[in-house]
C-alpha cells in the first residue's frame, strides 16, 4: 500500500472510532448524573462533612459537566473498538500466526485499561484528595472528637435517668480517651499560636453543655434540686450576656462557676457531676481546636474536579496499556528489546518526570503511586517485546546455503 492508501485507511478507522464514541456516549448520557456522582465520590469523601458539596458557577455548567461525562463514558466504552481498529491497521505488517492474536490483544487491552482506571479510582484518588483537602492531624482529631462527643452526650442522658454512677464512668472514659490520644497536648493547651482554639467556639460549646446538664439534673433529681439550680441559672444567664457582648473569657469563667454550683446542688452526686462537666470542657476545647485548625473551607466547582478526575483516569488507563502497545510496536519492528534495555535508565527518568507532571500533589506517596505502575508497565512491555523477538527468531526459516 502507498502512503496515500495508508492515510485513507487510517481516516476510515478514525471515523469508525469517532462514530462509536458518539453513539456510546449518547447512550451513557441517560446515566450521566449517576456516573458523575460515582466519579466524584473520592472528592466528597475527602471533604469536611460540613462542606461536602460541589458548586457550579454558571447556569450551564451543570449541563456541560453531564455532557462531558457522557463523552468520556463513550471513550471508555469504546476501548474494545479502538483496540480493534488499531490491530486492524497494523495487522498487514504481521506474520500469519501473529494475526491470530487479535482476540487476546483486544481482550487483554480492554482489561488493562479498566484495571488502570480502577487502580486510579480506588487507590490514587482517595489518597490524593485526602492529602489535598484534609490535614491528617485534623482528621484524627475529628474522629476522636466525634467519639468523645457521643459518650459525653450519653453521660448527660444517663443523668436524666438518675443513673449518676454510670454517667460519671462514661464521662471519665471519654475524657481519658481524649487525653491519651495524640491530640492530648493540644487539648491541654500545649500548642503554638497558629493553633490557638477559638474562644468564641469554646464559650458557645460550654454554654450549650451547661444548659443540657442543668436540664438533665432537673429531670433526674426533680424538685429536690430546684432551689439549688436558681443560682446556677443566674450564673448561666450572666455567662450568656457576656457571650453576647463577645467577652468570651468571662463567659467561660462564669460557665465553670455555674458548673461548680451545679455540682454543689447535686449533694451526694457532686463528684459524678464534676466528672461529666470535665468531659464537656474537654469536648468544647477540642471542638475549638478543631475549628482553629480548619479555618479554611474548600469550595470546589463541578467542572474543575471532573476534569481532574477524568484526566487521571484516562492517564492510568493508557499507562496500563503501555505493555501491549510496546508489544505491537515490537511486532511491526519499530522498537527492539536491546534498544529498550539500553535506554532503560533514561526511561525511568522520563517516567518519574511524567508522573511528577501528571500528579497534582507534591507528596512522595502520590508520586510513587503514579510512577510505580508506569515503571512496572514499562518493564512488562520490554519483556513482551523480547518474547516477540524470540518467537520470531525461532519461527524464521534458516538461511539458504551456498
């Protein structure tokens, strides 16, 4: 075939691929919203619970996003067709026994592409977005805080039933878990100026906890503590007034004084009430510390996050196709195994540079997650080219004598 005939054939095969992409992409538009939700799951999981949402900045952005999802879904679904057309284009340059590998090439090529995209989705994306959107210390502190808050709330509920002993035991357990954690130094006040807890949050949390504690004792001990609760309420009202005027230190101090009066009014149960209040203080300080560490809030657009995810998904799909592509190039004689071995070190450097460019984060973990599969696929490709050359050498007829 002449060069013009090769170009005509290439154009016809590209046309078939394009038609397949649009047909399958149009069919995928029916499920575009569900597919988009699936693709964005690693992003949403990594976001803080209070801001786990994506925004769109124009009236047509959401529609454009779904159209892009449909288009890329068409590309993904057309993978077998693309591989089939590639094989059909290079098949005239292969031996007769090699042409029989069309089926395995299409099957393994499709599996490799899906495996690459799956690896990216399950391994790289969660790690990457956790690194980009959440600090590790804040994630650990949030988990500790959620567990401690649940126990603290349950200790107050037990007071409502008059079960003071179990309430104090549960409160001590929650407080000990916070103090023994890696965040204990933070909760004890041993932190730098960049992590100073927000006094407004701490004051608000203490006032809310004090109100719940007053209600619990009123319900658990009935009329016996009504008179003793009046000075407690006076202190709490004064603390609320201080909070309203942004005098947070005074509000915190009055809350502690009110809690001390509340313990005194509890009579024989004063020690148990002090334990419950102690864990409430720890929780309020922990919440303030957590907010001081997370004083920025991400606002991610639908389009930008979709582009980032899809580029990485396609990149990994193509990377996992590298061994098969190298094998085909070896079959048509465009690459040689000895050449690939000779420039192996150069290929490693190129893979690391490409991984650094593609990876949007600067940490070593995500760089390794990107570069590792690239290097492994290159080595597997070199091995496949070497196997192809060995098979061709063994199948070639011996040279004629004389």
